[in-house]
């Protein structure tokens, strides 16, 4: 599969913008309801699902780590899910800075480069970088960002489809 892998850098930067926007809307809602901004980080869609803090951690980590893997670069260290809202906002800014430093040349000719990653015990797939980004990584990022959206909506945060385009179309 041949794709322009560098286009995912821009897509992932937009996903970080959306995550940041959703966190801001959630924090505003929490404060208006007499809660702390950080209270949103422990909100869950349902009891057996990971909380908002986990969803945000994944979006921050995967946008940096998966583009690095596809480009054949050293994989940045993971952030923890124990951060405050302010620290998550800083992590989003750091992830955007990381993405902004990537160049098309780093991805050139890497469509078929094998990418292997231990996802969990017994699950360590090797996929071509093009398939990794188009099929696996992007699907996962949208899942965790959409879960953020679902968590916030379930808590009464007034957001809608327009909030998925905070920087425009």
C-alpha cells in the first residue's frame, strides 16, 4: 500500500487540537457545576471503561509514538495518565511541537518499512508503515478521541459535531 505518510502528521496534529478543545469544554462545564477542572479526568463513559485521563494519555502518546515509528525515528517516551489537566494540556502542546518538527523526507520511501510494536502480552504485530498508520494507528486515535467526546456528552457537556472542527475545516 502506497500512501503519503507525512499527511498523517497534519491529521494527528488536528486530532490533538480536537482533544484540547474537548478538554477545555469539559473543564468549563465542570467549573460551572462547582467541580474542579481536574474532576473531568476521572469521568468515565461506563464503569468498566478507562477514564478521560486514559483517553487523553493515549491520544498524546500515540500521535508522537506512531509517527516516530512510521518515520523510523526513536520513539518518544510515554506520558503517564496521572497528570493534571494543566499537565495534559502541556503534553498536547509538546506533542504538537514534536509533530511540527517532522519533515516529509523522514517518511519518504517508508510505506513498506516494517513496524513492530508490543501492544500487549501476546500481541506484537509487524505491519508495513503505510498499513500501520492508515489502518491501525489512525483507527485507534479516533477511537480514543471519540471516547473522550462520548464521556463528555454523557456528563452533560454541551458539545456537538462542530466541536470536532475547532480549527475549521
